[in-house]
C-alpha cells in the first residue's frame, strides 16, 4: 500500500478524504438497503451487497484502493444492468474511482498499517534488536577515536 501512495494526506486534505469516505459509504449503505427493501423476490441483489461490503471497507479506510475500484466496477454494473435513474450509481462510481486513485488519507486504517514509520533514536535499538549495552559501548569507542 505504501508503494501506491507516497504520503497519506493529513490536515485539511486528510479531513476532506475522511468526509468523502464517510459520505460515499453512507450513500452505498443507503442505496443497498433501499434496493433490498423494494426489490422483487427474484431480482439479483449481488451488486448492492458487494457495494455495501466495499462501503464497509471504505468507511474504516481499510484496503481503500481495492474497495474504491470495486465500488466503481459494481456501480457501473448497476448503471448498465438495472433500469431507472443512472445518476446516483454514476456519482458513486466516480467517488469510488477517485478514492482508489487518491488514497484513504491519514485518518484511516491503511495509513496506520502501511504508512511511513517514524524511527527515533530511542526506538532504533529495538528495531534492530541490538542490546542497549552494545550501543553504549559503540558510542564510547567512537568517542575515544576522536
């Protein structure tokens, strides 16, 4: 995931991406539930269920590029296979594709799992699994050479 996005947007852009994720997933849940309530017994409901599932991943910001691409594909499937007004699924497809391309933002599980790690000098020995006394001995030996 880190290779897909150089940074995870923070500040105002991060808040904007959070709002976009929240509103897109809320619209997906609403459309899925509304279709399930009004659909005939024999109507295929797979696209709406897949869209609502991808909306759940989008809501928390987990696997956002995959969820956004899946939302775009499913909503285009809905546009071409179901009668009625196509503009809401087209809008959701555009929002899903834009989130797949831009990324989840800093306030997401993706950023926590795959974001850049900040290593300080206090955590550096634990990362390398070097005993602290070895690190201090190295500092003393470096100081003697100078």
